[in-house]
C-alpha cells in the first residue's frame, strides 16, 4: 500500500498536466489482475491505475467495487455494465458511449470482499483530493467508518490543498485520530493523543478508549507487561469468577458439576454400594460428595474441587488486566487525555443542563408574570390564567392562516394576542371578578368554571386535534457549541423575549403613571384611594395587563409546544408555584421563583431521567417544604401583601 500512496502523490502532478489519455490501455496492461484479482495481486493493478492520474480512474474504481464492470470475452475489453434480464447495457470507460447487447460473450467481474476492501482503500485515498467536494466528503466519511494505517499519509498530504474550511478542519481532526492510533513513531502518537485531550467529541473518546482497551489475564506471578490494573478475588471479582479464569487458562482443574457426580456414582455401583456407602443413603448432596471423595481417593474418578480448593487456587495466582497497547508511555498519555476529556464532558453536560434549566425558567417566567401581577395586586386566584395562554397561542395560529410569512405572522401575532387577551381579561374582570373581591374561594371556583368553559369553546371552534404554530425558518435548528452543549434557537428566542418582558414590566411599574398607581394600590389601597387613585380602575387595568402578557406568552410557548384547548392546564400549576415561591406580586420574586423551579425540575429530571412524573412529584414536595420555612416566598412583598 505504500506504493499506492507514493503513486497517489505523483498522480496529482500528472493530472495537472492535462494530458489526454485513455484508461482502457492501462486496464489491458493489467487485465489478468483486474479480471481475476486476489488481495496479493490487485495492488499491482491499483498502483498502475492511481499512477496514471486519469480522471476516469475514480468512477472505474467505484464501479469495480460495486460489481459494475463487465469484460468482453473475445478481446478482454472492459466496460461499465448494467444487466436487465438477458439485455446488457454497456458504457465505454473512456468515451461513455452506450450500447445494448446480450449478456452472451460478456463476463461480470465479481471481486470478493477482501479485494473490494483493498479497492475501497485505494479509492478513498484517490478521492481525498478529488475536485468534486462530494467525493472528498465521501472519502472522509469512509475513513471515519473504517480507519486504517494506510490512510494516514494520503490524508495528511491532502490537508494543505483543501480549499473548504469546514472540510479542512474535519480532515485535521480525522488525521489526529489516525495519528493517535497509527503514527509511525511513539512521539507522534503521543503528540496526537495530547491534542485529543481538548476534543470532547464521541469519536475522540472512542479513539482514546480503543488505545486503552485491555484484556484479562492470569498468571502465577505478575509479568513484565503494560499492566492496566490487578484484580483481587473477593473485591474486584468473585472467587468463582477467578476460578473460572484459572480453568480457562488451564491453570486449575474444572469444577465437577452435580450431574457429573451423580453419573460417576451410578457408574461405580458395586453390590449396592458406592464409595463405601449404600446407595440408599445417597439422597443428600453431602452423602454424594462423601462417596465421590472416596472414589477420588482410590483414583477411580477425578478429584472433587471444593470451595476451599477454589479459594486456595485463586490466592496462589495473580489476576490482572493488561493493555493491548504495549507501550506504557502511549497508554499513560491516553489515560491522561481521556481523564481531561471526561472532565470537560462533565463540565459541558453541566453547562448544557444549566442552559436547559435557564430556558425552562424563561418559559415559566413568561407564563407566570401575568398571574404574578393580578394575584399580587388584586389577590385574585385566577384559575383561568392558563386559558389566556391558550387564547394567545390560538391567536398566533389564526394569524398564520392569513399571513403565510411566518416571520411577519409572529410579529403581527404578538401584539394581537396581547390585545385579544387584554380585552378578554378586562371583560372577565368587569363581569365576574369585580363582584368577588375579598372572597378567594368564590373567585377560585368562578375562574375554574370559566377555564372549563373557555376550553370547551376552543374545542368547538378549533377541534380537539393539536394545531401547528410554525416558527420562522431562522429559528429552525439549534445553536451548537460542542458535541454536548446545544440549545434550540426557539428557546433562545423565548429567553430573549422573557428578558424583554422583564425590562418592559420593570419600566412600566417604575417609570409610568400606571405603574406608580399599581404599586400604590398594591402597598396600601386605602391610602391610594385617598390620594385620588381609583382602585377599581387600577384593578381592571392590572387584570387586563396580566391577561395580555399571558396571551403573548401563549404565542411564544406555542412555537415549540402543542397548541390545544388543554395546553393552559400544562402551565397553570407551574405558574402558581412560581408566583408563590418567588413572592406574591413581585416581578423579581417571579423571576427568582421561575429560576428556582426551572433549575430544580431539570436537576431532578437529570437524576431520574426515566420518570418525568416522579420529577414533578419531587418538585412539588420540595416546594411544599420550602413554603413551610419561607411562607412569603424568596422576595417577600411589602405593604398590603405583607400584612395579609
């Protein structure tokens, strides 16, 4: 194969000369090796084909590998061929001229698996510098699937001339993998292994694990070898397992199974006795063992191996694992690199988990911030808050039915969802809520009934099937930081939207007259009324604002979650938990509560990934305990809420 590599480098120079030449003469000069190849003879033909530098070589090797080459029996000329019944479509290997003949007089070349692997290796090496980038990509994929020492040199030679940046980076990475396993010198291998200590990809870990592969062995004394670790019977493996290894290594006699003991006793019965015992007394394992031991002492049968014998034999031998790689310097470097990689992977997984938790927290914040405003200012337990989220999501769906541009439809849907749910919230407050102030139980029952009615209304209008709320194309995919860390663009957009709403709500509450009046009513409604503020109007506007924010949250949530009439029920419990844990009526408390619940839920799911229901249960239990120690939440409210 080294001759193939040298010929490959020369072929690049020959191809650049642009000399017109046919492939058929080259094939004919090695017709016997091509027609009837073997693993030892095919290299001669491959050397000549690669050295020719002809562009026809690559498709010929591909067809040869796929059994697509036919030879005319009369003169030995080779063709590309495809048979269909008795008809054979032939194409000239140089001109591509096509003819249709019968299969009589033609022979299909069918190289065996070993020959095809040799051809495939040569083809991959030839394709590494092919002008067609798809062929280069195919060659790289082939090397990644079946790495071989012969591929290292041509891969390194193709890196400098690679014009595509992404493909060049992939070639460099793959060259590091091959160098770590097949570089000619120990120093080169160690250098390549050290470079893998910063690569957290699965491929890099697979390469390092392959270098660190071990096999189990046993001996009377520990040999001079690259030992990975020694094993202690009773700690690292059981005595029975240790003895099985002794048997496999022919260092101890096999254990006599109970069936063999019974057969031996049956074969040695004389006058109703065996081993000095009457057969009538052989009903127990102990009696059979005693009789067998007597036969063994007389040399009639093989000795019985007892548990004490197994323990003694195991104690007289050394059990160990030895690296398949003989050089300790290489395995030491690989072990250090793998430790570094595993540390980086663990950190990356923690970061990925934190990003997921942050994303979930932003979703809970959007879902709960409207409820935090209404609950904090008005003390209303609004069980229909989830249905306002559902209304916002359906508003986005309806907009997309009329505006096919998904980006424009989302831009329109956000303010429209706010307007629709704001109006619905004001209507609900004027017709129902205003008559139930300071009656929390009646408020809970009334809003629960309204939530059921809104769900049924949505089913009547949109049906029971989930409706799509499609995100714009620029939100497709994910932001990939590494093989471990990635987050979808939709979740990033929701996180940004949550930050925008946080800033907007803080601006409204702290920099506008409405915000000043809301804060005044929240802290002391009586004093606010005496200062000319209408608490009734503020309650109406506050409820409408909270409902409108829920509508916008519905559009955001609908971009990645199912849009159904029951979608609000998926977030109402988390919303109330967020508000209560964070602190009623406080924006910063809602943010803290959403963060706590989001991180807590993701942490529990990480520890128990196979049971989502259990994660929800543990989270609720934790929050119940949290409320026992901090009943006013993380950020306690001042004023009226603090006094209630």
